[in-house]
């Protein structure tokens, strides 16, 4: 069941918090049937949070459609 959900997902949102500071980031990801992989630089805010925080949550988002809006100022 979870494999079907992951297979239909386009984006993974990784959410963490350090005290009162929330941090949520959308990520492209890979899944090999056992492990979830996401693209990451060797340093940055995301890794700082991961190193400090013992718990993170994530959600998968499927059926994403990107639209271009030329009316944005």
C-alpha cells in the first residue's frame, strides 16, 4: 500500500522544527522500495536542522500540475 502512494507522489515535503522555528521544504526524491532519498547539498539549513533535530516528518504529494502565470507582477 505505501509503495503505491510513494509511486504516485511527485514531491516530498520534509518538515522539522527547532524550538519555535519551523522549517518545511519541498523536495524531489527517489525511492528504492526500502529507502527514501532526496537531493541535498553538503551544507545548508536543511542539513543543520537534520543534524540538530531527532525527529522529522514528511508527506508525499501526488498529482502535481505546474502552471505558468504571466499575470504576476
